[in-house]
């Protein structure tokens, strides 16, 4: 594992070559951003998380043990930091979120495909936001980022079976929340 | 564990439907081995209920594909790189602390953190005796948290301590210590309430802490909306 081009870049960086970190960042920044965006649903927050993840990576790379892939390590930082942001936000916005949810539910009776499509975008975001943070991370990484369950298991420090099970639960929770849109074309 | 392929019942018993439905998401994603996939396909042809479940889950996955992920332009990535470089530079400057938490935010947070520890102790009255063995206990963690509070500013502000705790016991203490905002104070006090309500659960979390890097996460996952709401009210009374 130590001879991959990526690990060579890390060694270069550890030897003091700043360009090597830039290269690592170029290779991974989009994925880090998309995972954060998928979990947080907000561009500004995702941008903050991406920035912070690479600052932390820069600081901590000296502790990298080459036991996992760099991307696994980086995505773990991304997921942990995003989860931390979600928790802070959940508590801070707890009551207002309930109000939003209530408002959306109270719109159920409104007719019209256009209105329903407009609502759908919001409702998808709400549905994703309603998943517990770790389950949300698992869903986003597998469904949107197409990471294998095995890789997600490495990132999350859990078994592959637990990841699969959590993913299935996430899909079923989303279905429960979105079933009224099932016939929307 | 029994899979659907192992299950030889021909009739659509509850068990066979349950096994099919448990595997449907993987089936839809084409991730099952051929044998299991064929068995499920055969079942779906003759079981309207499971077939309807398959269609419903498929529709959910299709709906989720409509979620929009706008791709930032090149300018965004250039600016991001600039901000990261700036963050790294600031980080190296001796005048700046390594924490992402602004220093001015720390002083009130430290006071509030002390209040939280006080609340912890108040809730845990009478204090628990020290642990007889090496296993960390609530009182041990409280003591550690209280002793650490004075040194927290420098020791634990670095959020790496939370992400990559040096020792399992550190994660709880460092989390308690690194309270930069009122929302986090709320979170910690929430732990206190949970702990007072369900000491067994808390003990099990502490036990888990000896084997896991992120035990506090596990506890927080279990909190219900109701508990959050109750606690918000309680804390507004305490800190509001």
C-alpha cells in the first residue's frame, strides 16, 4: 500500500514539498465537498467543511500511518466534521426545524404538479435531514458518491453488514417520508 | 444468518416475504449473488405484495436521484485553495492558537463549561464512589473533566483531540472541554439529562468508550426529538 502514487505524494509532502499537498487537494477536494454538501445540504457550510478538512489534514498528515488509503482517512475527517456540524445545528435549530416540518406537512393538501415539484426539492432535503447523522453519511456516500459498502465500513469504523443494514434502513425511512411523491413524473 | 436463498419454502409465508423485503434494496442495486437474485426474482413474479414493495422502493431511489448538487465553478476551487493556505498560514503563526474556535469565544464558553460540569455534579448527587477497577466510571470522568477544565484552553481546544483522541477516555472529556458555543453546551447538558434518566445506558456507553473511538456519537444517536425538546426547555431555564 505504501507504494501508491498517492502515498508517494504524502511522502513528498512530509519531506517539505508543499506542491504535493496541493496535488492531493486537487485530487480530493470535489469528493470532500460533495460528501459534505450531501450531508449538510448547504453550499456555504459544505465549503466551510471542505476548507476545514484540508486544514486539519495538513496539520495531521504527519500522523498518517499509511494503514489505510489517504482518501479513506480524508473522508473519515469529512464525515466526522460534518456530523459534528449537523449536531450543533440540530440542537440550535431544533424548534425551528419542527416548525418547518409542520409547515411542509400542512401543505399536503395543495393541488398542482408544479407546486408538488417545487415542494419535492424541499421535501427531499428535509427527508435527508431527517436521517440520523451517521445514517445520512452512509446514504450520501453510497447513493450519491457510489462508494462501496466495504469502503464506507472502513471510513465509519463499522462492519460491512452494519453499513448495509443502515443503508437499507435509510432508504426505507426516506420512502416513508416521500411516498406521496411516488406517482410524480 | 439465514438468507432468502437458504429459505426453501415455496409458499409466500410471512418469513419468506420478510427475507425478500430485507434484501430488496440490495436486489435493486444489483448487489446480490446470482442465486439469491434469481430466487428473489422468482418470488417477486408470484407475490404481489413484495412486487409492490419493490416498485415503491425503486420509486424512492428514483426520487432521490432528483436531488440537486450544483457543481461550483473553477473560481470557487481557486478561492478555496486560497482560504486553506490562509488557514494553514494562520495556524503556523505563533500568535494564533491552533483551534478553529476564536479565542474570544473561549472565555464565556469556559465559564459555561464549568457550569455544565457543575450541573453534571449536581445531577449526580450523591457523588458516585471512585471505580474499583481500571474501567472508567462517571465519577472518574467527572473528576477528570473538572481537573482538566483549568488546562482545557490549550490542551483540548485543538479539535483533533476530538476527532482522534489519544486515549478512549479522552474523547468524552475533550468533548466536554471543547465547548465553543452555547449549542454545544446544550449538547453536553443533554448528555447529563440522559445520564440522569438512564444511568444504565450511560454506564454502557462508558463501557463502550473503552472499546470505541466515538462513544459519544453512539449516545447522541439514541436521543429522541422529545428528549431534545424537553432538554431545550430545561436548559433555557438553567442558562437562559
